[in-house]
């Protein structure tokens, strides 16, 4: 019997909005105010690419995520720029907030579905944070009125590991008080969400309604393109 459902955050609960342009603008303006007037958009684009390369390497090879402080340090180092501490701290906060200040939308169907599911199941979030830390994402959930639906939230920047590391799932299930075989994970990414959940004995549903990124070698237990499809699957598994 299914007793708990865990959800990925980006492109599963909230549709990620591309904030690259905003971050480029934040960096350009900060550097200009600090006197780095010769730094061009091309220089910044190259530095951003370097920072994201390292972020992805750590995420994939070490199964953890690092946030805005290290990401900003990598960008500034690549640009050869040194900022005074107040300007550096302000830039880090602006970059961290860039993922939520654009107000990413709650995925269609969840505003009505989550309160209903919370009456039948223990609900959790298992999120690989990017540059926005867990505390900011909690605020996003609260602003959309869904935070109260969840019994536990796991964010990689707080836990220290990211999906598909088993601890990302097992720690969450322990907090929910539910064994893996009685839990389902919903997420969009085969490598982290599907493979990670299945590796600890959970069932995995791949959500394709926002961003469909299939992997021919990793098969979910079910796939849905709309949240109207979720409850019938859960009822069948119950």
C-alpha cells in the first residue's frame, strides 16, 4: 500500500524560469559599480560557462550541489575581479534570489491536488537545489499556499548530498516514517529522480508536463504528462 509521495521541486512542483539574463545583468552592474568597466558580456558569458561546468561536475560526480557563494567565487575568479565584502555579499544574495524573484509558476493542477493528497498520504519534497537555497524555496512554497501540505522537505544544500544519492531518499523516508516499498517519488529527471528512487526500493513516476527529458536506459514505473493522471495510478497501486 502506498503511504507516502515525495516530489522533486523544479519542473515538478514549480516550472523553472530561465534567469540567466538576470544573473548576467546582476554581475555586469556589480562589476561596473566596482570599477571593472572593461569586462564585456563575452567575458561574463565565458565565466558563467566555467562556473556551471564545475557545478555540473560536482553534481554528477560527487552527488552534491553547491550554492551561490561558491558559484559567484568561480565567476569572479575567472574574471579576475575582486569585490569588497559588502558588494560580494550583495551579489551572492542577488544571484541566489534570481531563481525565485522571477516568480516561477506552480505547475498546473497542483493547487487543488496537493491538499487532497495530503489527506491520504504523507508528502515530502526531495530537491537538488541550484543557486537558490532551501530556505528561499520554502518561501516560494509558502507564497503559493502549498507548504502546509508537506510533512518533510529535503534540500540538498542542507542535507549535504543530492539525488541520486540514497541518503537523499532514505533520510526523507525516515522523517516521513514510511518504508521505501510504501512510497512513490515523482520527478522529471531520469538519472536523479527515477534511478535514485528505484535504487532504494521506491516506485518512481516521471513527470513530463514541464520538461520532458527521456533516457532510454532508465525506465520509470509510470509516466504522466498531467497531474490529472496521478491519482488513478496511485489508486491502482494502493
